[in-house]
């Protein structure tokens, strides 16, 4: 299940979208998600579909790889569809037992399914074409205005990138601790919920102690390398907009305006 | 009593881009009461091998027999096997979790279904046998030094009264005295109780000093298997795969090349000293 | 003035109870004098808990002294204004390779130090390239640190320090968690930086074999410096070393044992070749 989530997994390729500035991609993804909630009718549906197909084609990420991300939300998707299908009042098509399917319900369910699916696909284009580091960099810079509101933007993005580095290490460590306790006869599987929760103690205590130790060590190592917050820091890979970014901004703005226009005019 | 491995293979992440053949056709017989050293690089398969011996890892193919019983049999109690083949991992920090040392060491026997009293009795014996002074027993395991933590970790496994004790690099990160103390303690367990010991180590000097039989792993296969003297006689093959014999063994070769007739293959300091004394007597 | 000069340096770890009364005092450094010249390779030897790591952390001002003085690169460590200049000039490599690599890409990690001290972008690229080359890790520049071996990770950590262009690196048990090959890789890299670039090296360790490469050795026990001298003079005192929970390399030990048997061998044999030569002359 965890392995199926493609959000947050980078797919290395050399495409126009890969080369865009992460801020551009963040903005475009946001506009696209907004457009999914704004669009109405068949013309709007055609517009969002066309945009998605275009983005997928440009990203050079295999479609099959992208669709894998949908598995993770399959349950949510089905529940939403069922709710819309059966609980929307309107003109009845079929009725059996206490359930009623209406025309409106069918339409709502269809559009809701489209919205959710496109939302996942659209945002996974962002994460599949942007490395986690670029993403945090992009967020840091895009959110910089919030610094004035005393939001510690630099610290938050530093925390995110450190978390990204340490997640695989801690997963590996969990595995090692589990094996060490299994070797002492620990049982993580059988028993009722309370017993299971109790059996996690021998796993969680060493894991927390180790995580705190690592955090301590890391803080010291960062200090030793002259880290003192975001002030006066330079960047090895500073973010700079290129011509393609301007084009991408204009395109996404045009697209969004188009979707709104379709809604207002039709 | 014995452990037999019959054509054991283990493949990580089978049929993916990350596929690694970690164990290749391993045939091995470990007799009761042996003191075995396992050496090899990081990634040579030695850690994978020892985790098969107590059933923590399941071979992709091949069979493992403990005392003549197939441990992969459906009705074989593999949880019980872990109590009989005790495995102490490299970092004690991965297993210490209780508030007191004594409670931590009781964890294993309690898992075996023993009563509190029985479990504590076993913890008592185990802590005694690793030589940790009694005034430490009710302290937190997290306040101990590296060497003491390792003793507690070993006691935590010994408390299950295993017939075989496997130690994965028990001396990593310890200072010289700490290292000697741990290894002497392990050797004592072997001598006094005739316990089968399998010691995984990076140090040629340590294995040469303590073990009776040495297994060299390389790229998932057993490359050499014999007494330390027999194994280190192949020092050129060891070097070819990036391992080395103890400095002492090289010294003996150098001396012979220069015409000093030192007898035999020395792998430890005492043997070398004897050999040199003999050569000079003539 | 020496590059590092410690006079009567004291460090006390004070434990207090809930009311703030002193519960216990542990003297980790007790009147330590240390002198290191620019370009020297100095090893500090001691068993676990001898105070050697505490000393290392003082050199980078990660700890401040309870007493005595410490000057690094002509700057007083007591003066808070000197903090960043000292940290930049006396870089530090720690024991656990995983806990000191910050970024998820090798080259970005090496850039972390220069970024912190505000080096301009084009210069960062040059420094990253130069430092990765100096430890032989340039071909891994775009790799994730997670897939590297222990020795490779430590070399990346060394490159991260080198990119700040320090005059000195302090290595606090950099090989304790490595296998023999990793250990060799790291020490070779360190030795090369010392010999070729003239970087002052302070190596904290309890592995005797590593000390052989140093110009000078300090031995610590119980927070005090108890022995100092070149490796040969230190290793000729086998019994004293043993009393400090230490050991000598196996070859040195054999020479010492043979000497006790009446062999006329020079003191403090360090290498196999030396012992072979000494024995051949007697044969």
C-alpha cells in the first residue's frame, strides 16, 4: 500500500516540465487544481482533460507509472462515487430496495470521480518531475513573503529537507530493531489490539531514543559547519526563472482564465 | 546437535532492478560445541547468513535443518528456534528498552512464556555469566558505557538459554580493553558450557585469537572454510578479494623469504613468538 | 604562536537535581595542555570515556571551557566574536556518518558549509568540485548519500568540511563505525590532505594502527594528558599503555615480547618491515 503512493516520488527524465522552476510548477499545479473545482459542463470537462493530457505528454513520465498513484485513493474514490450516486435527489432512473439512482446523481458521481482522479494525476506530475529538494527550495522561496508575518519559512523548509533525508534511515532502523526484538522472542503480530499496542513498546523505545540521538548529533554537526539559520546564506543552486517559466506562467494563467470564461459564458 | 544448511539461496528484491543474490548455494554443517568465526566484507552475505540460522530470514530456496528437523516444515515452531539459536545484533541500542537492566534481560525468557519468577531467575543467571557487577542491575540500561551495554545485550539473549550463540560484530566501536573483555567472556561461555559460538567479525586478529574454525564469505558464497591457520595460508586469495591475513602471518612469510626458517603458519602472537624462538634456537 | 594552544583547559559536566543543587561533577578535561603546530598531524588516543571527544568539541567551540584557556588560529575561544571564524577554520568530522550528512544529494551536502558562510554561488561550485576531488568522491556527486558505503559517507563528510577551506580538521573517531576497508579509505584521504595540502589534522581515535601515521600522539586518561611524544616513543611503553586500557599494534607487541625473551631489538617497532630487518640482523 505504502509503495503505491507515487506522490513524493521523483521520476528522473529530461523534459520541458522537469526543467521548469519548481515555483512555476507549484503555481501551475495550484491553478490546475483550482480549475478542477471551477469547471462546469462538457466544454469545461474537455478543457481540463486536454490540459492534463498535454502535461502528461510533456512530462515524459510513463502513464502507467502515474496511474499507480491512483491505487492509494481507490477506496476514497469509490466511497465518493457511491455517495454521489445514491444520495443526490432528482429525476429517478432506477430504484430498488431503499436505493435510488438519479440523473443528477450519475452526473455528480461522474464529475466527482473526474475531479479526484485529475487532482491526483495533476499533483503527481508536480512531484514526479521535481526532486524533493527542489520542491522544498521552491516552497521556501515562494512562501518568503510570509516571513514578514513571522512564519519561519526557512526553518520549515530546512526541517522538511532533513525529514526527507532521514525517513529512509529511520525505516531501515525500524527494521533492524524489529529483528533484534524478534530474536528475543518478541511477537508483533498476535493478540488483541491492546496486546499489540503493548508489543510495540520494545520497538518504539529504541527507535525514539535513536531518533533523538540522531537529532542531537545532527544539530551539532550543523553547528560545526557554521549553520546559523537562514540569514546571510547563499545557495549552490539558486532558483532563477528562465524564458520557459514565463511562457509556462502565461500558459497556465491563460488556461485558468479560459476555464472561468467557459463557466461564465456557457 | 547440529545446524545443516543445504543449498541455501537468498535473493533480495527478486525480479526488480535492485535484485541482489545475497546467498548463493550455501552448504554448511555446524556441529555442536564449535567456536566459529565468520569474516567477509560488508555486503558479502555474512549478516544474511546468520539471520537464516535462527529463522529470522527465510531462504528463497534450499533447506535448513536444526538437530535434524526441517525448520521450514509447516508445523516447526520457528519462534522456539529463536530461543535455541540466540542472535545478538551489532548495536545493543537496537534492543535495550526497559527501565532497568534486570527487566530488560527478563524480556526474552518472558516471551518464551515463563512465569515472572522463572524469567527473573534466568535473567539473574545470564547477568552473572556476562560479568556485569550486581550494583548495576537496577539501573537504566541507557546510562551504561558501550561495553556494558553490549554485555547487557548478550545477557538478554543468554537468558533464553540458547544452545547456539551468534554474535554480530560484538566489539565494533569498543576500545581495546572493552574488546578483550567481551571476547574473553564469550570464550569463557564456550569453554565452560561447551556452547556453540558463531562470531561475526571484521578483525582478523580477533578471529585468529579465539575461533577454532573460520568461514570466509565473499559475494554470497563460502570462499574458505577451515582452521584459522588453513584459511590464512590462502592469504593471497584473501587479498585478491580485499581481505587480509593478520600482520603476524605476513611477518612469518617475510621472515621465511629472508632465510629465517620459522616453522608452521602462525596466526596469533603466541604462535609467532614460539616459532621465532624455535628458529633462533637452531 | 601555535595553531592550537590549550593551557590548563578544564571541562566539567555538572549534574543538578530538580532544585538546582549540584548532584555530581564529572571532570571530563582536567588541566589539559595541548600544542599543535600549523600543518601537523596529531593523534589523540584514549579509551572510551577518557575525555578525548570532549577535547575535540572544544576545538570547534561546540563546548565552552569551565576553566583554562584555548586559542585556535590565534583567536581566543572565550570571545564570542571569534566563534564563526574558528568553526570555519577548524572543521569537524564526527563518528556516525549518517548523522552529519544533511542533504539528500552528495554535492548539495558538500555545499552546506559554504552556503552557511555566505560564499557566492559560482565559488561554491568550484569549492564543491575541488573538495570532492580531494577525497576521491567526485564521481558520486549526484548520488544519494543513502546508497554509499560507510567509508564513502565519511569521505563526503570530510569534503563538506574541506569546502569551507579550513586550516585544520578535527576528526572525532571517524572510523569507529567502519569496516577495515572503510577505515583505510578515510585515513588515506586524511593523510593525503595533510601531506599534500598542508591541512593540520587532529585525529581522535582508539585504534592503535591509525596512530602510526601521526607526527605526534597525545594519550588521554581520566580527562588528563598522560603521555605525549612521537608514535615510536609512545609505543615503546607497552605496559603504561595497557594501564590506560589501551593496546599496541600486534607487530609492536610481538617485538616487545621478543625483547623480553632477550632479543636485542630496538624499542618501539611500528611496522612489519622494521621487525623483519631487526630479526634478520640478529639471525
